[in-house]
């Protein structure tokens, strides 16, 4: 895979969008490599947390306009946009936590890919823009669904209608970003957070993510599923290890079983 690099650091899997000359803009090659890289890290039992970042001075500048112009018919365009949308869906459905490490420019579908992640860590130098209206497009990559859930309906409309550029600090206030670090500290602090999560019980975190992302009709429906999942968790080796470690006043060693 040339367009998305995969690196392993102990229990962390790092996916780096790798088209730095065009600010990691999405074309068919990057999208396909993204899916392949995520599949590889999802299936690796040694990996507990995935970090998504970009090469060079950008996280992701959205769609590659030159590539989009080359698509010649509606079916071809629809198929590409569906594959782009599947990127956000796969992050949401990934059994492992996915942390966005935003190292720079983030525009269009790049913002929406970031919003699909479970936690976002950003460089203080990063800038964010929902740039679609500037080129006569609607937000894709699930953006209209994701942004309004994050910042509220009216703010999502304002950001998308105006294509205003916002800073990392503004994005943090809007809860689009959870942590803002200096450029020098970004990797260190993001990996520190990822390792802290990786030390947790993998099965419990998997079910937390699934249930937090799921929509329930009412509290009663949620509590029914909560009882089923908690009963399963109570039967796991990880739960037994966690309880024993608590009694022995030591750090637990979870194995994901």
C-alpha cells in the first residue's frame, strides 16, 4: 500500500494517509488502501488501538478535485462517493478504538473522516474547513450526519453554509477536537493516550464503543442490552483478572478473553 502506510508500535497500529504532495487528498487509490489498511489492523489481535494521521503538513484535504473531475458518469461518481462514505462507517463499526491524530490542514471529507473517529487529538496549528460549498458540492463522507451530532444543527449549518476556516482551539470548544497539543508534543501525547486505552480491557472497550455509537428507541431497550452485555463481561477472563488485580492492588493484565 503506497497511499496509506501501516506501522505497529507494540499494541498500537498507526495508519498514515500518504499523498503529502496533494495534502493527502482522496482518490481511488487512497480510499482502497485505507480499506485494506484498516482491515489489516482490525484483524491483528496484537493491536488494541488504531491511530489515523496524515503525512506531511496535512491530515487530509478531502477529495482530490482532479480525480473527481476525471469521473465520467454518474454511476462511477456514486460508486466512489459510496466507498468514501464506507470509510467513516468502518471507523464507527471498528471493534477497536480509532484516534485521529490531526497534524495539519483538514478540509472537506478530511474533517468528516476525523469526526468518525472515537477521539480526536490535534496540533495547535491545524485548521478545519467544511469547504464543499466553495466547489458546488454537498458534504460527503457522512459529514452532515456526523457534524450536527457533534456541534448541533445550527452550528453545523453555519460551518457548512459559510465554509469558514476554524482553528484547533475553536474546534476544541465545539468538541470536534478533544485535545490540542503543540506540534512537537502531538505524537507523544496522542500515543500516551492510545497506550492508556490499550491497557484497558479490550472486550469491555469494544462493547462500550458499540453501545455508545448505537441509537436506542428508549432507555428500556438500552437497559435490556446492557444486562446481556454485562452478563457476558462478568463471565470473561478479563473480568476475573480485573477483580483479582483490584484485590491484590496491582495493574491488571488483560488478554481480551
